[in-house]
C-alpha cells in the first residue's frame, strides 16, 4: 500500500480505528520519520481524541481512556528500550485485557513479541511518500484489508 503524505497516513489510522478492538496490538515498524506516529495520531483522532496526540518517545507509554477516546488505548514508543526485559515493567500484556496497544518500534522487543499483532512496516518510497506492508494474523483476517 502507498501512503502519499501525512494526510493519507492519518486517514489510514482512522480506518484502523473503525475495526480496532480491546486486546488488539498494532505494531508500527519503520525508520525514524517514516510515519508511525502519524498513523497512530489518525487512529486516536478517529477514536475521539481532540487535539494532536503527543509522541510518547519520552514517556514510553501514553494512555488514553474514555471519555477522551471511545475505548482504552495505550500508545507505546519503544525506541528508548535497550533490553526487552525493560518492557516487562510496562505491563503491556496485562493492559491488553481492556485496552488496545499501538506500539511503535516493536522490534525492540525481539522478533515476534505479539504473534497475533497486526504488524505494519513503513518504508520510504523512491517515488515519494511511504510504502506500507502488513503482516496480517488470523485475528485480523476478517478486518483486513481496511475499507
């Protein structure tokens, strides 16, 4: 899939919000500046967040709860995690009981931290914009591709 600009990344995130459920993990992988946070911001805006969501780079986990959004979401940025063991303290697996996780830099936790995650990889496209590829697990097959 091709995302031509930031607006198309926001729109893609909004489409994801329409099918997102508590317990879901959306893994956003790609280099700095590829658009991971833009997708997350589009998703959060479609869930009702007013204003722009800050990047959780320094906080690592930015929670959003109703009534701010229609369902509980944890926006996670693992860029500063150096050892996967550090992430255990974040309680992300427990949070999935009642929240969806939107995780930037999931590869910091190893090859496959959540086998049931929708894994989206962004890359810079030579023609401009971004190229998005997806690994779609069984839990997402009926919801993918997004319409």
